[in-house]
């Protein structure tokens, strides 16, 4: 049985309130955070709706919040969430998200980026986030904002630094295929699968030529899988070569033990397309490599896609201060809670609907306590 997330309130109780102490400061940071989280759990996507939720559910909210001056306005909620330091919020999120897990050993941690498209304002690009996602547990572990003057290469080590990755397998796309990142992972006791593309043109060309040669002479085992769904047939052929003594720069890639390839052929009606992807790998087991490459897409299917479709993330036009990244963090909190603290037979859409209608169910989601007699 999947573990349940813990009550998030203690993990966010000590966050520093960024507002000055004045007589106009009527609502606590903690109360505002919990109102927004409960509203997002209930399928509400905008600040006005969050205020309305708070007013409609004020009696219930008072069972565990102070609400000394009632329910904050939508402008106050937006202002408070927007001013909160996203780095300290990310640290608190990570502490909460990993507290219920016994560790990440044996888990695959997928790292990938996502741009909040609705946060784009004219020539100003949208906020870009890096997330770490435990594919087996289906659990968002951590989030890091990519600064305007940086990129994923510099943000990924900060994200990885939040996690104890000993015994885990970390998969990253081409932007994360960096020697420094490989060293960080190996030093932390983790394995890796790094997508190799033309940001390393010479190495990519050499690995491609080698795998072409090894495959042509029949020197490599081929693992083939066939999937059929929604009128689409996909055939994957996976190879992995641990014979890499020819690679002059292999010592520069900490822990490197093999190079691999996945060839995917998609058939939709009369149309077919083939894509090949090469990888650097710190282990030599072919089935494990094939599974890791395939599981990496869980961060797209089970996090990014759900956040857009079920939580309207890309459509959200929030842009003020740190509101985009902090509201994104609260969506990931809600996603974790809905996925793991609700009845497993319900769809995510049903869970959000029940959270909107049923106070006891919403509390069950929030606290991780499963008691069907109260629902």
C-alpha cells in the first residue's frame, strides 16, 4: 500500500512572513497558505474563487485555523502568496514531501523542466520550474525555480541538493547531461541515465557511430517491446553497450559504465515515424535501462499533463511577484495529497469534486487519515 502524506501544517508553520508588522497585517501567512491549499484541493484555480471558498467554508476552516480577522480577500491571498520566498517554501515542501517516505533507495527520480505559460507577460518569459518526481511512488519530491539569468544546468544541482538520493536512479533529459551533475549524483550514491543529444555533438556522434557498429554486427542484445493503445502501435528496441574502452573522455564522466539507445517506431493508421535517442548510463543491466528510459516519461504523464488538464496550470495568468512559482508549489502539494490520501478507486476528478463537497473527505486528504466512517 502506498504511504500517505503527513499533515503539512507543521512543515509550513515556521515559514517567515515577508510582510512588515503593521496594523494592516490582519491575516497570518499560515492561515492564507492553508486556505489556498484547501481551495486548490477542491478544484479552484483562481484567487476570487479561493476567497469565495474561504467564506463558504469558514466554519470548517475555523476547526483548525485561527482566522483572527476572518477570511482574507482575494487580493490579500494573492499578495501574501506572491511575497513568500520561493526558496524557503521549496525547502519546506521537500521536507514535507519526503517525510512519509522511508527513503529513495530503489526509486527512480525523474528530473524535468516545465514553463508556466500563463505567467508570460509580453517580452518577459514565463516562469520556468524544475521538478523531481518519484516515478514508482508517483510523488512530487521537490521543485526549483530557474532564475531569469540562469538555466536548467545551474538549477538542477540546487534541486538535487535538496534530496537524499542514495540508492536511487536519477533520469534527466539532455540539459542535465553534464559532467558536474554526473559527479554530484555518483558522490551522493545514486545511479543515472542521462539523455545524450547535440549539446555534446562530438560525444553524441561517437556514441551513435559505436552503437550503429555494434548493432550491425549483432554484438548487442536487443530488448523489444510492443504497446498498443488508442489506435497507436509503438515498438521500442533498446540496446546497451558496456564496451566503452574506446571512449577517450569516459574518465570525465563519473560512474559511466555503458552507453545505450532506444529506437521508437510509432504506427498510427498508415503513418509511421521512428525516433532514436542515445544515453549515458552508470549501470549495465539492459532491462533496468529500458525500464528507466520508459519511466522517465512518468513526469510528463503523471505530473505535467495532470497539472495542465486537472489544475489548469498553463492557463493560469498569475504573474505578480513570486505568485506563479508558489502557486505551482501548492498545486503540487494538492496533487500529492489527492493521489495518495484519497480512496485509490476514485479518479482524480472525482477526488477533487468530493473535496469540494465533503468537509470530512477534504480533512482526510489534508491530514492523511483514512477513516471511511467519517465520509
